[in-house]
C-alpha cells in the first residue's frame, strides 16, 4: 500500500490550512460519487477497478497469449491517454535491458502513433522488416491523425510481410463501440477488438484494455495490477476520514501550495524505471487542470540524473515550485559496492553497502537541501516496483486528480484546448471540410 507524507511542506503552508480543505474535499468526493459535478459523463474510471470481471481479464489474457505466441514484436499505436498508461506500467516493471537480450520471454513492445516523425516511422518500419510483428491500434475517437497515420503504415507492412490471414490474427483494435475509422476498419477486417467505455476519457483509461492488453502481452500480471488499484479504490473512498485518505490529503496540499504561489509541481523519482509513470502523470494533471487560465504546471525529473542538470534550478531558481517525490522502498535485486584494495576512486567508505543505500541517502540529502532552498516536499512511498504497487499508484493519482480538479473549480475530464492545433494543422494540410479555415490561415502566413 502506498503512503503519503506532507511533513516537509509544513514550513511553507500550515497543517491547519491543509485540513481546512476537508469540506471541499468531501464535496468533491460526493460530486464524483453522485455524478453531480462538471464532466459527469466521464466518471467511468471512478469504480472501474472494482468492476473489472474475471471474464474480462480472461478475454484480455487469451488475446495477449495469441499475440505472445505469434509475435516477436508488438507495436502499440496510440497517443496521449491511448499509450502513456501502458508504457508507464510496462517500463516500470520491465528489465531495463530486456530488449537487448537474445533470449526473450515476451514480445518486445514498441510504440508508434505518438509522434509524426518521418525518421522515427522509417526506422521503425525498417526494424520491423524481418520481424514477426503484431499491432494494437488504440484510439478512442478512432480518428487521431498521429495514430491513424502510423497504423496505415503498419497495417500494410504487416499484411505484406505476414499475409492477410496472419495479420488478422495479430492486429487488435481498442476503440469506441461504434464510432470512428478504427472501429470501421476493425469490423471490416474482422480484427479482434476491445471497447473503450464511453464514460472513460483517454488519460483515465489505463485500467481498460487500453493499458491492460499491452501490459498482459509484455508478460505482467494484470490481475495483480487491478488488485492494487482495487485496494487503493478502498483506501481513497469517500467514507475514509480525511486524515487517513492519501488522495484527499494530496489534493488538499497541492491546492494549498498553489494558493501560496507554488505554480509548478515537479514529480521526482529516484528510479529510472519510473520515467514514464511521470509522463503519464504529467498528462493526467496537465490535461485535467490546465484550463480557464489556471492550474499547476506538472513537470518531472529523474534523480539523481537530473540533479546534475535541473538540480541547480530547483535549488536556487524562482521559488514557485514544489516537489512530490515517489520513493520506492525495496529494490527488486541486491547489489553491493565491492571493496577495492587500491581505493583509487576513494569509494571504500561505501564498500559493503547496497547501491540503494547510496540512492536513499541521495534522496534524503536532496530533500533536506531542497527544503532548505525553499522547495516544499511531499513524499509518496511505494513498497516496491511490482504490479500491486503500480496499480495502486495509478488509481491514487486518478482519484486525487478528480478531487483536486473539482477543488480548483475546473472540469477535470475535458480537454477543449487540444483542438486548436488540430484545426490549424488540418487547415494547413487542406483537409476536406476545412476549406474556410484553409483560406483564413493562408491569409495569416
Ligand atoms: O486523454 C485524452 O483524452 C487524450 O490524451 C487522448 O487519449 C488522445 O488525444 C488520443 O485520443 P484517441 O484515443 O481518441 O486517439
């Protein structure tokens, strides 16, 4: 189970003021439960963990097995909420060097459809040329340009390389039940498909097939992942007292810090495997809260790597930041620093210590230094990098995000701002239906 400690924010804000949010948090939780708040048609994630059935997981696992049996590589095509959750979990749980190993126990998972880089797509298609590969096409709208473009390339390559019959077996669609081009293609081609529920937005969809299928293909236990989320659904439920509810405390503390001029939250990890958990978190909070000219800017760093780059700014730059540190209690493996007779590097004072002891002292030393430098610190501790902990962490951030957005007074479940670039891009590319916009934008150039 995860735990949250806000003690090192209390020199900057008071515990009394954090606890003064109790009524607002309660109101936010009730609005979520009763569906009376803004964006109430997108609350399907709230009790998603506890409503996932064994049959659904079995269906996902059977499809995952088909791809595991028939593919050396599986490409996950998706962007934003349709890719970051899967990548966050897979990278958190995978061996850092799996993809370089000759003997693999699961297909290599690669990603596409999250950029429009010609070189990226060229290099990917080149790499896939001699591989038995499959594709998961993930798009709720079924019309997202980045994903559709990548899928067009990958579908053709898969059919050309593996034949139409095998392509049908190893291409899976995860999309809306009836709308969008991805649904039409899946139905026409007879692909196995999974549904993204109408009432679950992309960034809250990691525990739907959007996340669960790629995670299962990568060889991780989706039952345990869901169990971790179910435990956190209970621990953060609306009847849990404010002081004992980590999501309530996190939401209240970040709103109080924001009120006191702390406009940027930096999510910190001391384990490189958590890099994509931070990317997922940035989308969750950025897209949920950044609207109506307000919202904390979510940033992220990987320590101690970034202590040698962003560390200077954090220690002495503008004092508008606070940090939330994700600390992993136990490592998966054990590695001790060897002693060395010559001790030319002067590191014998570390001999016999576990590498993680050094890491933990870097963490503690940094926390003290940053607090001394005027940076409030929160600390989230997870027991280990395993399915249960990660499932719990993801749900914790989701429920805290819903509460926090309601406290801020915005609709945390829409993203009207992401349409502006698409409209301009379509106008510039002369997409049919955008004739007026094309004329208007050309006149501006
Ligand atoms: O959170 C969101 O809603 C977005 O990030 C979407 O997931 C993203 O834009 C991809 O959309 P779609 O799944 O429709 O392709």
